[in-house]
C-alpha cells in the first residue's frame, strides 16, 4: 500500500498565512520540507482521505494524478479537511472524461456539507460521486478499479480514450473502519479511519497492509480503543499509524495532541499488540504554534522511534 502525503499542516498552513513568528520565518527561508499545506493523503492512486482546500495546490505541487480516485474518505466537516468546491471541478468543462464514480464516505453531518456556495446540494450524477453515509464503529468494504463505461458526458474530441472504448484501471479492495474521533462538537461526529487493503497488486504479502489515519483527534476515547482492540482480536495489525500532532511541544490537548501524547499513543498501540514489528510510526497535522521546523522535529521524534510526515512523503506500508 502506497501512502502519499499531499499535505501535513493544521488549518492555517505552516508557515501560517498571516504569521511572522520565528518558526514561520525559518520555514519560509528553508523551504522544501518546511512548507506544509493542509492535511490530506492519497492511498495508492484510488483512495483519498480529506479533500481539503489545498487539494488543487498539493496535486499540482507534487505532480500527483487523482483522476482514478474512487473512494474519498472525509474525517470531519472542518474547513481544512473538506472543501466542497473541489468537487465542482469533477464536472463537465473542468475534467476530461471518462471519470469513474467516486464513493464519498463520511458521517451524515460531514456529508451534509457537500453543497455549493449558494447552499445547493452538490449533484452526485453530474459530479460523478456517490455519497455513502457511515456511523462510528462501522466496517465497510470498498472496491475500486475495473472497467468503466465511457462517461456519458464525453463529447467527440474530448474523450481521453477512443470514443466508445471502456477504460480499465487497477482493481483493489479496501476494508474501512470508521473510528470516533475526540474532536469537534459531538453532533458533528468527527471520525478517523483504519484502512486495510485486502486485494490489488500491492497486497501480495502474507498479510493485508493496514494503516491508521488519526487526525484530527485528541487522546483516543474508550470506544476508540475498544474498536481497535477488537481489530487486534480479529487478527488485524497496523503497518503504519499516522497520528495528530497539532500541539507540538506545547501542553497536552483534548481535541488535538502534543508530541508527548503522540509518542504515548504510538507506544500504547504497540503495548496492545496492534502494531506490526516494522510499523511506520508517524506524526502528522502540524501547526507553527509549537512545532519546530522539520529538521529539529525529526531529531526530537527520532529518540522515540517516530517520524514526522512532510508534504510529498511517500511510504510503502507493509512492504
Ligand atoms: Zn485539521
Ligand atoms: Zn478539525
């Protein structure tokens, strides 16, 4: 399972938009890994988590093609994780067909945010997506790839394949577990996810590759640990655990975590037998407020066996 970090910052970006603090100045001077867009990841080339406001910018910056995405998971309705505008660019006149239909997976309050600036709900048929509301604790299976009929919107001279010839993309199967996040208002039902790839060219190994993507969240709730323990009981092990580190070297939080809390959670996952021996322990979703620049952050976390994500980081999970 290939994981590409499209963005790794908290809501205000890092360096932050209106900020001239010491860390933002250093980030602008150093560039490269210190320049962080808002958090989002791509799994293989067909599963996207969090279509946020920087999706256009990050895919251009990294040269990443998301046209084959058929599963879009949304953690929660906060603006740095979901920008409905991005869906409009799937429509006629913006995207060159054929475009496969993408399942859009999130809790009901999250999917309730899929509307345009006038408050009109986005049209799934026109924008080639299928909303799939889910609940905390739910396990679902998503299949991607296969052969797609040419987009009925295709017009002569605009199809990227010969007119009438179906497009074939790689077939994969994912099992997804919807976790309750300690974040946002309870009625907003914020989530994080466990994603396990059970078929596809990357999963030729003895066990399916599995990733935990836990942002935004404070310390895991009892309910979240219960679900994770059940997964462990069912034979699941995590090959990568990606955990919210918004508060950096600052004090501990309840709806985000600091680096000490990230280290504790990585350790606790190990103690509960949920991490594979070679698991990538990753910190993610950084704010300029208390997070050192990338080089210093990397050195700090190395002593705990944790690595920080950065924009453009590609990790082959379970390989
Ligand atoms: Zn966030
Ligand atoms: Zn949030």
